[in-house]
DNA sequence: GTCTATATGTGGATAGAC
DNA sequence: GTCTATCCACATATAGAC
């Protein structure tokens, strides 16, 4: 395959992923039809099946892209050496919250995949994404671990503590409606992210009384 | 209809709800078949359709039961006059967390319904449950409002503040596996509920620094 | 590379025997 | 009241024309 052919393949696939992410996010995996994805692209089934062999592969690629997006953007924050562990945790939470809104479709699908993996049912090509999610959660666990060591946070189990933290943040995808709340703009998104970052950091913080 | 006939109807339905809750919780609405529900009961489709006209009605009844269970058990805690607003919030969170584990099937289905309502897709008979959920969230909003007035909590918007609180707690249904974690017993469930109640209350608490 | 058929499987719902 | 048998709609995936 030439470089050009591969590039064309990627372009064709990306268009499908963008359309499918919106449909999956809106209707869930089972209720989303290939016809609906094609219609959103202004095409028909034939085009979709030219680039993808199966619906499950489209879904898996969206989940993978969503998780990679999280890792790529949060890992640098987790690694910033000149910022305290407490502030790093706050900034990680803030940016994660913002991504739940600005990249709502892909992130909603990534959340749906958690359920699908749990239901060992339709989780054939989702195997790779489990490792990605584990890597991502470890970024938070490591910073929380450091926060405990630094005396900022209560003496919690780092790995357990990521659950309520990411649970609260991921829940944004449940109530956030990109169409209804699109008028809000970046200022409102930033305000919500502020409130959530405050909430999860304070939730783990050592109490001075 | 005689009183006996009504009682028999209820018994027949309850058996279906219990079996269906497990299946819906495990596989989701779309992926759950009436055959699977019947098989879990040691019966066939015919029995299910004798008591229910449609799959969607079974689902709606489970959601309704799950929500009612929450309201019935948390409302008294919210109303206990001799307990401080801060402690009431802690106890509400603690009991909510415990129910996510002890009544995992019904509560998982109730959570799934949030997505289904959002996806205006298959939400015909789910209309009633929206009001139940709103009532329930208001229990938390009222106590949070009181906690702000009492000076225990930061000056948050009570209705907005319920989102990260219930988000963190509801997320328990995502990772909790009743089969794998059944050996844990009530002690472990209580420990998890403690950690979650601490987390969400501290998340809103006024900082003394 | 994109389209229009179409083959095929599955599952909700119903009919009617017992 | 519970079963078996069946209808029928829908959606994934494929075949083949253009």
C-alpha cells in the first residue's frame, strides 16, 4: 500500500468515526444502525463497509481514540515537575472534566465501552482499550499517591481513590448535552470544570480542623 | 378482579422483575432478550408475555421500583430533625452507596434508564420515573442547601452540587460486581460506603485553613 | 470507491393448543 | 396460566453493478 493510499484510507475512516461517535453517543451501541451513521455522512451503507468490516470495529476505534486523547493530554500534566502534587491533581481533574464536555461524543462512547467490557458480551476488539484505561487510571493513582506522601491528602488507597474521582468526573457525560449547552461556550465549561476539580480534590484532602 | 387474583398477578410480575433486573443489569436493555429473562425463571416467553405486554414495560417497572426504593429509604434520613445537616448528608450518601451494592441489579437498571431517557429514543413508559428521580435529587439539594446555610459547606449551588455527589456514588454500579465481590460481605460494603460518604461530604465542605 | 439490491439471522410479539 | 409454533420487522453484512 502506498503512502497516499494509506492517507486516503485514514481520511475515509476518520469521517466515519466522527459520524459514528455522534450516533453512538446519542443512541448507544445496539440502537445505532449503520444506516444512521451513513445517513449522517450523506452516504449509504456501502461506503461504511468499504472502510470497516464490522460495526464493532468502528466502535472500538472510537473508544481507542477517546482514551488516547485523554492519555495524550493528561499525562503531560501529571508529569509537570514544577507543580505540586495537589495542583497537578487539580489540573488533571479540571482538564478531564473539560474534555468530557468539549469532546462529548467520543468521551461518551468511551464511557459506554466500560459497560460493554463489563458485560463480557460484545467485547471482542475492545480488549486493547482495557489496557489504555488502566494506564490512564494509573496516572491519577500515582499523583494521588504522591499527594498522600506529601501530606496534602488523607491516607487513602490510591487505586481505590481514583474511583469516586473519575466517577464524579465521568458522570458529566451523562447529564451534559452538547446541543442544549452549546450556547454556554468555553467560559461556562471552564466554570463547571473549576467546580468539579475543587470537588474531587477537596474530597481527598486532609482535613485541618 | 378479586383481591386474590391481584395478589397472584403481583407475585407473577415480581418473579419476572427479579429475573429481568439481573439480565438488564448484566447485558443492557437492547441486548437482553425475553428468552433470556424467561430462561432465568425456568420458563418460556409465554409466561413473561402473560404478565407483561412489552419488554419496555418490564424495564420501566424495574426502574420505578429502584427509584422508589431509594426515595423510601433516603427520605427518612433527610428528614431526621435531631441530626445536623452535615451528618444527614453523610448518612444519605452512605446509604445510597450501600444500596448501589446491595441492590445492584435494580440500581444498575435505574442508572441505565438515565441514558435511555436522555436518548429520547425508547422512553415511552419511562416518563413517570423522571419525576421520581427529580424528587430524589431534590432531597440531596435541600440538605446541601441547609448545609450551606449552616456554614458547613462551601457556597455552592445546591442543585448543581448534587451532580458530582450522585455521580461519584452512582458510579459504584459501574465497577461493582455482585458476583465477584459477593464474598466481601457487609463489612466490606460498609467500608466502601464509608469512604464514599467521606469523599462526597468533604468535596463540598468549607475549607478551614 | 460508492452505490443498490439482497441474503440472512435474530428477537419482539402474537395465536392458539393444552 | 403456561406452553409451542409462528409471524414479521428490522438491521448486519455481502454481492455485484456502475
